[in-house]
């Protein structure tokens, strides 16, 4: 058999594959594999075309700037012995090559077929050189394992040499990449890692049995091997094994790196993870805060910063001082260098699956330059859709309008495709802003420019957010349009959990939208968010089911944010159904992507499409930092933000640590003096938090704060 794929310099690779019909021997597979691939460099440079060559004899993946320079010294190379080659779940084109030293290449082919070709060739090469390394370094016999049959012909370690072709199809070649490598040094690994490795080998055997049982089903009767549920079961089993194998691989890398164990002489060596300068020069390691409030790590001298009385005093808000926000709409990404990845590895070594991350101090370089309170405000970046909800001619229309506003709000809440974390708000921190919405709504192409509208030509939407609790971390935010007699009150408790190669954030809480003109109240919940691929290029997806209900009208909606499945599927999918509960009839269905195209289909046959990326974005209006109170978000975090803009991670970490330490000190002082925390704008109501002066209490009056709430 002979296959050949040729792509031009715009998007692919030139590669060839020649295999005979006889039994698979590595010498038969040492064909020339080279061509153009996109290589991810860092968050600043992004993706770049590079010319890659698979050097089968040396077991190296080499790359050059272009094909013309391939006769020169490679721009870079990665040893494949013990390497992990993983197709990415981001899309069908991307894959990663993880060397045993911890170095990684993130690559992208032109299509799924080209990716599979590269992945299979790299896996075969990695498997061969891993086995060769195991033979060069025979196992040390200082410890006998219960698996005495590991070297026999029926063991997983030897059986995969006989069935290389079938194992590659089953995805086992990657899972078994380090069997002989780690067995050669098993006596120097701790008992718990050896036991985990033994369990992994047993699980791999069970995975193989499952795949072979499914593929051995007769197609004439009963379920077919191509049954959709069985295909999903196969993919789920393989994905689970891959994830477990990657986690074990990281643990083994860290353990052996600490012991500096050589693998094969001077040619290949476990590398000690590099630490950034801040960790070498007395900075604080990313660490876990203990229950007593103390943080592990080296202490830095605190900075002289603004101090303020945090006894719940409200800021003086003068709306006439607000100006159009000049902050860039997109988050500027920072370069992801190898030493930053080492910090993440250090952090991961302290975490356990399912661990609550509320008390975990994360490294500064993953922060985006805004507070979580401001991120909630950015969900209101389409205020025209918000005020248009009350314009609905019927209860059904108003429910559909709310669903449209809800689905389009998350795209602008994220600044860029890379997952970065907003600042954790300090207790008592607040954020204020507003939007001007033209009364005569015009097509997007004719939206008036900012500053060209008089106050009488616009509706005014005001927003206030406050961090009302530290443990648990609870935020309250409130927005209102007094002219349209509508407001929304929401409280959110963010709960983060470590999930292995991703982080899940549950948004626990409830929102209430009040349309006073119609006497309607809409209650709604919030989806969960997930930061995926945290060791490479992190990205965000939403997941979970959201319920919207209006008790007065009997209309409800169920919105489902779909996470990408292990097997196939698209990113950022969402669907929704608007239902009239008394008649149990669905009146509108929505499907699409929450950050792309959304299609609304009505029962009368009408459809309409909303392109979220083309919706006009209204810039919020904020007061300059120098006019803000000391605990307003932008002034509070201004030193951290400025340091991040200057890409001075050391100084940003100092400022961030000072704010966090000051918060802990103030909390200890309140405990010692038995002083209760007093909020500024929100009151505790049962299990939730309510703005102290909501519009339904002050209809017809100014909504400006006049007196702080009195907490019990």
C-alpha cells in the first residue's frame, strides 16, 4: 500500500507512507515523513508555519524555518523516546508532542487526515525508541513486583510488540509508551507510583479487552460494532486511559526530576523544572493558604499602598464624572514561556482531583487585567438587548427576548479565546459603571458614535457590584434602567475544582429580572465554566443546564450549554427550548454556538439567525481611577494591572500578594475584636443577597444610594 498527501506552503505538509502487507517491522515503517505544520510558539507570537522532519533513525522530531533551510542546523528538535503524542480535543487538526523532559510542541495540521498521519507515524517512532531505551537500560532487580509475567510473551509489555498495528488503532501505543522505560527505573520510584503503574497496566488490559470485544461483535445480529453508543463507549474508555496515563506521566517526571536520574547516559536526562526569577529571588511560590490564614512561601516586604477604612462606607458616585471606557476590548495575551509551565507543574503537584481551589493562590501570569466584578459588568455589553426585553408584545415574546439577551451576553464577558483568570475580588470591593442606550434603536451599521447622543436621547442603564463575602466567595451585582422600569439582581458564589487537566468553576446562585411595567419576575441560574488544556494553551467552554421561569405568565426556558464530548462534536454548542407550561407546548427552539451563530425556530415555521460576533457592543462608562474610592475595583487593582501591562510579573505578584495579605490581616482583626462585616449595597435575604434599594422599592424615585444597609 502506498499513500501520499501533498499540501502547499499555505496549510499543510508533504508526506508519504509506504507499508508492506507483511508483518509490521519498524524497518518497514521508517519512511520519509516531512512537511509544513503550524507550531504554537507563545501567546504573543501565536501560530507559525514551520517545516518539520521526522528523523526515524535518531528518534527526533526536527523543525526548520522553511523547507529551503532544512540542510542547515534544525531550529529545534524533540526526542521521541518516552514521548507522549496526543490528538487535541480542541479541534480535529491540532495535536501535541510531549517529550520526556517536559518540553512540548503544540502543532496543527491542515485537516483531520493529515493530523492522523503525523500522529500515527510519531507514535510508532516513539514506541520503537522507547523500547530500545528499555533494552539499553535493563531493569534493576532490587524489587520484585507481583506482575512477574511482565516480561513474558503474554504480558501487555510484550504483546504490543506483536500487535503494533492493532494497538495503534486501539490507541494503546501511546498509553504503553513508558512501560519499559519506567520498568527500567522502577526500583527508584516510590511505592505509591509503582502501585499506580501496576494498576494502569491492568486497566490497559481491560481497555484492550473491551475494544476487542466490541470489534468482535457479529454484524449480522445484535448490536453492531458501529453502534453509536458502543463507539462512544470506546472513545470514552480511550480518553479516560489517556488522561490517567498523562497524569501518571507528570507524577513520574516530577519524582525522577527531583532525583536527577539519568536515563541513557549523556544523550537523555531527566531535567529539573526551571523556576522563574521571582521564585529564585525571594518571591512567593504558588501555594495553598492554610486554614489559619498563613501562606506557605517566602514572604516579600509589603508595599506602601493606599489604606482605607473598610467599615462598609459607600463610595460617592457622581454619574457626571463617568467617561467612555478606553480599556482595550480584547485581553492582550502574555507569552507562555517554559518557566511559567514549570510553575503550573509545581502547582499541580500540590493539588488533588476534586480539590476546592478557593484557598489556592494561583500564579500571577495567568491573570487577566480586570476584577471578577468587572467581568460581570461586561456581561451587560449588549444593553440594547437588555432594555428591549420589556418591549415584547406578549409574555412569550418577552421570554424569547430574555433568552436571546442571556445567550448573547457570555461572548463579550470573555476577553479573547485564551482562558485567563480575573482578579479574585477583595471583600468590600465594588465596581460601578453605566451604559447609554439610544432610544431610537437603529441597525448595527447605523449605531451612533459614542459621545454624539444627548442624555435625553438615551436610556441610562446603571450597574453596581460588590464582593459581599470572602469565604465562601460571593458577589452581588445589580443593574437597572429606571426609564424602562426594569432591573436585575444576581448573587453568585464561584466554586472552583481541580479536574486533572482542566479546572471547573461552578456558578452557584440565582438572578431575578423584574419587568415592573408588566409585573413579571424572571428567575434564572448560571452555567458552569471550564478551563481546558491548562498545561498547554488554556481555553474556556461553558457547560450545564440553566432554567428560566416566570411564575406569572407560565412561560419557562431550559438552556443547555454542551461541553465538547470525547468523541467528535463541536465546541461551544448550546440549545434552548421556550415552553408554555399550562399547555406543555414548546413555542421556540434555539440552537447554535453561544459565541457564534444562533438560530431561533418558532412553531409557526418562522426562523431567524443571530450572529453574536456581529452584534454592536456598547462601551461602558466608568469614572477615572483617580476619582474612584479606594475599594473600587480599578483603583484597588491599578498597581497589579499596570505591572501586568508592563509584563513585570515580579512586581505584579508583589502588589497582588500585598492586597491578599492585607485582606487576611483585616479578617483576623475582625475575628479578634468580634466585629461583624458590614456590606455597602447588598443585604442578606435568606440564602441570597439583595440590592438594598431595588427599583421595585423606589419606583419613581432616584436609584442613587442614600444609606448603607444595616446588617444584623
